[in-house]
C-alpha cells in the first residue's frame, strides 16, 4: 500500500509527548519547530516553538490511519 503524510490534531502543548509515543510505536512522525531569538537590552535568549500549534505530521498507510 502507498504511504501518505497526514496532519494529526493534538491537544495544545502535547505535541512532543505525541511524537515520543509515536516513535516508541515505530510510526514515522514529524513535528516542525521554529527557532526564536529574543533580544533585550543586554542579553539574547534562544528558544524553540511549534511552527504549527497542535499539529503533528505522521507517515502512514490508509489502513493504519484508524489505529491512531
């Protein structure tokens, strides 16, 4: 069967836990992060935030879609 990428909606701020769960089950997933640099008067702070809030992308067969 042909595999496709699907967008899976998750609860807010649970994306990293979902990716860890899917990886443990052997399901290929992708969670894009955006690097943010905050600059104040005398310091820089780097952080990462979700590019698409509440979404994780998974690579599945059509038959595997119902298993999530």
